[in-house]
C-alpha cells in the first residue's frame, strides 16, 4: 500500500494574510534589528513577535546572520526602488532630489553602514559581499540620476560617482541628533532643503 506524500518536517504553515511567511519574518526582524541592534535580538524574540515557532524561523533563515543580511539587503533594495521611482518622475532634478531627501529622512532607520561595522566580525565574507553589492547598487542608482542631470544641463559635475557618495553622507548627517531629544534640524523638510541647497552650491551649472 502506497503511503501519501508528506510535506518535509518543519515546513511552516502559510500565514492567513497576504504577506508570505518569510517576508513577515524579515519585516519583523528588520524592525527589531533597527530598534535594538544586532546583538540584542534573538531568534526566539523574532519568532515570538511573528507568532510562529523558532523552527519556522530556521526553516527560512538557518542562522541569525542569514536573517540579518537578508533584512539589510531588503532594506537597501526598498530604498533603491523608492529613489528610482522619484528619479523617473518629471520635473527639475533639484526638486526630485529634495523629495528623495525628505522621504529618506522620514524613514526611521539605523543606517546599514553603521550597523554593518558593528556586526562585521559576525559575518562571513560572502555575507559582507552581499551587503556591499546591495549598497553599491543604491549608489549606482543615484549616480545615474546625477548623470542624467548633467546631460540635461541641470548641474555641472565632473565626477557624479563622488557626488552620489557625498550626497548619501549628507543624508546621514541630516539624521544626526545633538542628544536624544534634539535633532540637527527641526523637520525633515527643513533638513531636505538645507542638504540639497548646500550640495547645489557645488554642482549648479
């Protein structure tokens, strides 16, 4: 007598909402990593917040490092996509850059650069390379935007790659705080306008 085929042991049951289980895990883990940092987050905690078993977490992400890298790569992909969507819109490059800046600053996040340096000793060379490649893809998207602005005679810039790196560094400065309760700028809009205006002095035609 033939026995019916069985699902592999440990395979998680699909969630009832529209988000796939592995995406739910990644979304929840990303929030925890950004709020508490890498060291303070455990796989047990991620499972509890997701409402799934720890076995389910390990089914999709065999190690905490795998989960962390997946979260950070996904974050970079989402930021890159949002930037590309705005760059594809019509309008002056300066206005689009200001919009990118404002939207970026409205997203509470721990920058991948800072977190990457803190957990680098935990990660394999392959994991490190995944993060580096994802971040480079973001810079390349920005650089393409600067390149097109040069072609359109909206800016004068001899090295758009350097310009994109400088711009991202200024974004990070825009989120700095003097202390816990006092940000460098009063609002994201003020920060965006100040950052782009300062950058514009060096690239305006």
